[in-house]
C-alpha cells in the first residue's frame, strides 16, 4: 500500500502473474519486474481519502522535546494493565501520561485505517470515539465526501462499503512501534510505525490484497478525560527489503481475515 499525498494520488500494485491474483505470485525485492508492478492510480487504498478528509487539521501545541523531555522516546514494555474496550470496540480510558498517549495513538491508527471506516454507520461511530469534539462534525462531512459512492465504486465496494458477493475487502493495520515526538499535560505528538494489508480477496479481483509499511503522526489532545485525535498525517516507510514469500490464495486470505481477530495495543 502507498499512502496518498496532497494530490490524492495512490499507488496500486498489480499481480505479477496471470490467473489467480494470489496463487503462485511471489514477491522478490531484487526482481527487475518489480518496477512494472507499481503504477499511479486513484483507487484501492483508503489512506488517500483519509488524508483528504483530514486536511485543514489544527496544529498541535505539544512541547517539542522541551525541558527535561527527550526529543523521542521509543516503545518499551512497561507491564502496565492494558486499557479496556470503549465505544465501537475502540479502546478508551488511556492514562494521562506519555505511555497513555502512545497507547491511544497505536489504537487510533488501527481504527483510522480499517475497513470499517468505509462504512457510513461505522465511520460516524469511529469519528465520535477517536476525535476531539470540536473536530467531529467537520471531519464527518469531509469523510463522507471523501468516501463517496463514486470513490467506493472504484475500489469495488457498494455505497455501504461492502464488497461484492464472494469477495472480502481487507484493510487491517498492525502498529510495529510508537515514538513520542512531543508531550505536555494537554497535548502529545506520537509517531506510529505500521504495517498493513489492503485490498480485495476474491478470485476475480483486480485489486488483490497486498502489504505496505508507513508511519502515522497523530496530534493528540487531552479532552473529556481521555486522549483524542486533533489531527494526523502519514508518510511512507520505514520498510524492510521485501521477502520472497509465496502469496496466499484469495480464499486463504479471506478466511484468515475472518478467523483472526485484532489486538488492543498498550504501551
């Protein structure tokens, strides 16, 4: 997956072999054919629409490593009890400290780059749970415009964000680690390094499920007794050298998504 820039462009990886877009396809970072499977398009990945919807977000007042605060703090286990699930299945009740801000950022990244964000009813719930109150109405309107019927159609979904019968749309994000860029009692800026799988699992799909690496930067604000998102942005990488794993079939991928649940992320 490639994250959209301000021009709304996204990058789509096409299968290297004909037939089943999953069966037998192999990814090799040193293959000369790799340059042929990356094209500029306007479909597939929802991050471009998210970036569009988030334009105009306010700036954070977080301290940029001021005082005795380090400029960056890498993720490390602490043994603290994880937060509980809140509304819409999204964790809530994060601690009012740096650790709580990191946990909030990781969990919110998962919600913002999920298949549910494409569904109108679920999208409204996610916005209300994740964002600060004074940004919710404007963001709901921006998301609704970004995820229009026309946009959803380009990635093979109906107006309710559902895939065609026999197909499964996949959009799942896995945070790899977090890093505090700036922190104060009222604001925090956190980078979340992520990997994800995106696309449609189906025998006839032209948008097979692929993976990508990206970093989301979330500006958080302490509001109503919890960390909430004020604004966010994204950039590509850091990405490892691609492996030479054999891609799964569409059936295997759809089954995995249905059978394996996600996690609650705690610092």
